[in-house]
C-alpha cells in the first residue's frame, strides 16, 4: 500500500496552543482527485505530520463514511475507512491527491470569545489502558505522553459538535488533566442499575469530586471506564447523575471510554450537564428532564434548558448528539457529531426541517437555539488562547 496518500493540504495557519494539544475540529470539506464531500472532522499534528479523523455525509458517495488518516508505528501511512461506526475499519485508497479544508462559518453568531469548559478525566485502570493504547487505530507515543494524547482525542472528539455549530461555538472543551480512578463494579445481570448507582455514589462524594476538579482547575469531572463491548450493548455507555455539587452545579458524569468517541457519548453526557434533555418522545423522562422542565438551573454554569433536544431520523438511522434512547432502543442509530438546531444542515437538509417532519411521527423536537439564547447569561470564565 505504498500509494497511500497523505493529506496533501491541511489547515494553513499555525495552530495555537489549544489546537496543538487538541487538534483542529469543525466542519470539513475533503477533495480527493475529482470528488468532494463534506461533514465534520478533527485534524491534528503528530510526529511532524498531519493526521485526521473525518465523518463525511454529504457529497460524493465514494467519500461518505468515516475516514482515518494515520501513520503506523513503523512509519508507513495507512488510510482507514468504514461506512458507519458499526463496521470495522478497512484500508481504502482512491486515485488523485487530497486536500482538506475547514470552511469558516459565515457571520459569527456571537462576537464574544468562546467560553472554555475544562474537563478532568478520571480513568479506571482499564480506562487508562484504553487511553494509552488509543481509542481509534492510532499509534500513540508510549507512556504518559501517549495517555495524554489519547485523553486529548477523547475530549477533542466531544468538542466536535460545539466546533461544528455556529451558535454553540462559543463553548469549547479542553482537557484539564487525567487522574487515576477506581473501576466501576462488573456489569452483572443489570449493568444499567449497577452503573447508575455507582455513578450516583461518585457524584454524591462531593469532597472527592471537588478535590479532583481542583487538582486540574477543571469545571467538570468525567469518570472514564472500559465497560467492554458486550456490556456496552447490554447496559449503558454513559450516565450523568442528577446530583449537583455544593455550588448547585452538576459537574460529574460516567462514560465508557470507547463509546465516548464511537457514539459521541461524552458529548451526550456533557449536553446533560450543560442542560440539554432527550427527545421527548423517547420515554427517558429522566430526573434531569423534569428539572429542566421546571426551570431549575442544572447546567455546568447554572443554565436551565427546557427545550434542547436531540433529533432522530428513524428512516435514515441517524441522530444528533442528544438523540438518546428510543422506544426502539435495540436499533443502532449513527450519532452525528452535531447538535440539532435550526440552521444546521445534515446531508444537504436543515436538521430543523427534517426534525419538523419527524415530529409528527416521533414527537422529536429539535431546538438548540437555546445555545444562542443562553449566551448573554453565560459567564465567560476563561479567555480563548491564541
Ligand atoms: Zn442521555
């Protein structure tokens, strides 16, 4: 496979410190020879080369799906492709040169610099091993450097929906640090009950949460576990307990490390912490949803949000980040790295338009315009580097 191409053209400006650590995330446009496609993606530099992970859903059929540009540990370049997240990666190549662009948004929704939410990952021994090994087929440096790089990828991928949304882009995520944590109990016959109970105990230990946040000057603490593929299917991939810390803010969630990237689970739980609920038709009327409906401040910065919802298209088998579990929970939806919102397009269509059509059948609302509405009350906590 010596003909494997590099990404020949990539982001031109010298990245700032945040991008050096987390990569550049956002809407992408890929040209490969004569064909083009667009979607969302992440590009980062490692070992002096650009690497990228892309999710393309609009444009030439030959390019649609998930792409991963990477360099093997022996220095050879490999290009991996899979049609959707439920399938395995395969090596693929097309003729011609490649270039990747990160198109700029049009008119920015807000002139304010983004507010950065800093995330501390507290990983179980198995979660730490996953971070070191890399959650995608990546070749990471050994030891602590590899662990930090793996953790940065987890956070960068959860940042993607923010980076892809003109109205949400005033919130960006940043890895604050990695801590060693305890393993959750084994799944047993009822992983949902076991793991939610465990997560609620962790969130209730407010002193421990506070200590973990202070160690890395973080806003949110995420317990990262390795539930294993079978348990992930049978149980849960993530959970944000409705328990607030002493300052009245929910700052804790439990997430499976692999699902954090493959199913956007970390982004989903962060959505809960910030205040978003599920699609209302899906019967997951959680405590969170009731709190949100009552207008109580629940978000990481005390935001209340009664209306931010996920969007699902049963016909197309895709959902936005807050799509959540449906009555057809056995069905695997592909989660787009997008918040549903008016004005955001998917596959050439506005998610608002598609959601409106879906609403009749499934009662699915999509209204993440609250990101923009909430902005004036959103306290800016840190400046944006660069
Ligand atoms: Zn949820």
